[in-house]
C-alpha cells in the first residue's frame, strides 16, 4: 500500500494526505457522537430520586432582559404562577432594555414590590453575564433559578428541582431539558426542535450518565449561589457565560444533576437568519471557552483521561465547522488531480484510502444514529418515519450556517472582536 502512495506525484500525496486528515478529524467527532448515543442509551435511567425535605428554602429567580417587549410580560407572569411559598420566593429582573420593555417590567414591580425587584442598567456591561452578576450581588438566598426571557416555566418547577440540591452539598446546579414553544412554526423550527431534542437526550444525558463535564444550557437551571461565588461569579470573558461557569465549577469539584424528563420550553428562532446569528454567537463563545480552559482541563487532577478528552470535545464542538469548510475547499483540487479511475482501483491500494473510507462511513452513519435514537426515544419507543425528514433539515441548516459558525469559531479562538447580536424573541407559541 505504501508503495502505491509513493508512486503518486508530490501534489497528489499532499492533497490525498490533507483530505485523509480532515476526514479523520471529522470522523473523530462522528465517533464521539456515536459514543454519546451509546452512553445515553446505557444511562437513560440514571436520574436519582430526590430526598424529602421538611422545609423549602428561599429561592431567587433571575430574569435577564434586553429589549424583550414581546415576551417580558409572559416570563414574569409565568414565574409568578410558580407554585412556591410567596415568602420563600423572590424575582429579580435585570433589565438592560432601551425600549418599552422597561415600562412593562416596572409596572410589575410597582404592583408586586414584595415579590419583584427590577434592576435597570444604563449600559450592557458584560451583557448577560454582567446582568446575572449584578443580580447575584443583590441576592441573599442560597439558591437562584435562571430563566431566559423567551421561556415559560412549569408551575411545579421549583418544587421539582429544589429537593435535588439536598442530595449532596457539592451539587452546584440542577439542569432541566430545554424544549420548545413553537416547533411547528416553520421548517427551521421543526428541524431545530429535533436538534434541541438530540442535544438534551443524547449529549446532556450521555454526559451526565457517564459522569462527564457538561454544559449548563443557560436557562431552566437551579444554582447554589455559593458554587457560583466559589469561582468568582459570572464572567463576561466569553460569549458563552453559561458554559464558562459550568466548566469552572466542575473543574473545582462541583457536581451537577441533569433531569431529562423535566422540560422547560422556550422559543426557537423562526427564520434561518435568526438561527445563523444565534449559532454564530454560540460558536464564538464555545471557541473562547476552549481557549480559556483547555490547559486547566488537561492539567486537572480531578479528571480521568477520558473525562479530559470529552471535556475538550465539548468545548471544541464548533471546530467541526472550519474543519468542514477546509474539506470543501480541498475537494476541487482533490477531484481535479485524480482521474475517476483512481478511486475505483489505485485509491484502495494506498495506505490512506481504506482508512479514510472507514471514517467517512462513520461520518454519515453517526447523525442517523444520534437523531434516530432521539426520535425513537421521544416517539414512545417506536420508529416515527414522519420525523425522518427533520434529520435532512438539520443537515441543511448545518450547511447553511457553516460559513458563519466557521468565521465565529476562528474569531473566538484568535480573540477577534465582533459585534454582539442578541436573538430577538417574538412570543410565538404553537397552536
């Protein structure tokens, strides 16, 4: 096999080697998706039973807002409907708005001054992280519940989550699984809904069941205040303040609990352009967190080699985008310098051909396995063939956002400034 490779021209050797390396790198991501699918299936029933507690503790709800006039009233009213003792619950709204959102939230504070406090910031220093840190500085309870503006929490969410905090004093947060309010609005929301399900059912559940570092999803989570403060509070050094915080806490030995059966619904970006902006922001934040934490992860005495690998794979999630772009850029050269006959005969006689083919097969199989398992799990253990087109939709969205997420990933890794773009919410609900 090596002799056949040596018979190629230098340019052919370089292009073939580069394409093989890129295919292997993408294959590593695919293998990891398949591994997480296996871990998720294996640990689907790991969630512990909460203990009985005699007295409910005080909980403060933090709601960061920025020009959320379409959903501000809904999120505050939803939180007010939560079934929890009024003398044990406070709501802090951190409002950075420049529109009528401020008037809306101030009206709630005026009507319910003992329950709701509004903090209006004149500037957006630190963006969401800065807002949450401002609220944390004014919080006196032991626990805080965090909701993004577009979410609608269930009435029993605090009674469901609080007891888990008493399983172990080292539990930093309890995370619900994100769901959605507007799945059927557009083809973008239908496909994105499956991606959200896959993230919760496969990635988060798989990581939790295998005791791996995981990502607090930014909303629908109950935190122990002392855990947040132990790592210096919310940091605005990255655009993924939720990921940054959760990694820092877990590197310090804090634990978490993920409850896949307890969902908290929010709004999905309804258009491709909104989704593109959201994904670009997340991509940059993940890349920033990778650069910030990879050394600490590698050096951590608390993590096994497997845990370190999985933590790095989590933070490097969006690096798959520039790697994919590189493969697309190489393809014209790849197919122009080799005759078609090469791929039917000599390719298989090189040392790289069989290797690349194996990884290529895994690349195509793993998304089907991941999302097929997700559909099977959420369709009451049956195959719902009507859901399969949504897998194609995810592929289309991935391809469409590829350049934006690639650019954002590189900007994050190389510390290139770019404008922060919040995702606007419209308050849309199915049905």
